[in-house]
């Protein structure tokens, strides 16, 4: 059985999230570089096919706490430091997705599918 168009659109969203997370996880981040890193992540992922919009927000309080815990001027980017929203357009289907912390884990999810 071939996937439906909405299923394929959701698959495309998963590809974008995997790319975003694994491409940038471990990147050094500080309060001074947070905005430019978030913008770079958005622009990089928006280059991919079917990606209409990406919003990356750095969780400032979590970033500051991670830096204080490490005792340095920066830390490594992890899912607990960012919130992400993404819109995928695939053959007339729009998929809205997000990533946020859920019980200490960065959960990526489909929020809406519109045909």
C-alpha cells in the first residue's frame, strides 16, 4: 500500500526535524550567540524541499541554567534549550509541527494536518 499524501507530508516533517536536531545538537551556544544560532537553524532547514516555515526559539532560562551548571561561558545545544515550530507544504497538504520538552525529553509532534 502506498502512503497517502498526508502521510507523506508528515514523513517530510519528520525528515526536517531529524535534520534540524542532529545537525545542530552539540553546537556551542551562549546568550550572545543564541539568536544568531536560532536564525541559522531556521534558514538551514528552510532550504529543504517542502519546508515553508521554521521558527526556533531558545529557552533563555534553560540556557542560563545550563551555563551556570557547567561553570563556563557557554554550553552545548540540546533539545531542552530550544522550542521549534515548523510548517511543511506537500502536494496540497499543510502539516504543522512542533518540538517542546515533555517530561524532560524533547518531543517532536504533529500538531495539525490540513488538506
